[in-house]
């Protein structure tokens, strides 16, 4: 079993996630693109993996769970920052209009009758 797992040549998932977080923090678009391609290759190879390789990947995924959660939060913060930058650019260009639901899931917090 270990021999087959050693033949699996993908980088450790935890390292990949940590590197992606660091690249995102540095806004290293080139490295992020490379990592995205690595993830696509991993997904493609997943269908062809034997049981031993899947066990290795499963173990790596469990070990990387906390790092993936951090990466997800970094992605959300980056997405929010991009939203702000886009709105500022629109405002500077005079394109900003009132939008009742600018983001999915947005709900008004006011009661509608003026009492907040």
C-alpha cells in the first residue's frame, strides 16, 4: 500500500492550500493561476486514482482542513475587498446607482416605516 501511495506524485494538499493562501495575501496572480491548474489536475486525476492513492489524499485533506478554512476566509475577505474596490471605481466614474440587492443574500435591516 505504501509503495502505491509513494507513486502518487501530487504535492501535499496542506502545502498547496497554505501556498495558495500566501499567494493570495501577496496578490500573486501568476502563482495563484499555477495553483489553480494544479488543483484542476488533481481533480482530473482523482477519477483515475486507485484506493491507496485515494486514502493518501483523504488523509491529506483531513490534515489540511484548518488551512482550507483559513484559505476560504482569505478568499471571502479578498472578494469583499474586490467588491469595495469595484464600487469605488464605479463611484469615481459616476456609474454608481442605488441597488436594493447589490449582493446575493442582502436584506434590508430597516422596518420600512421609518423606525429602525
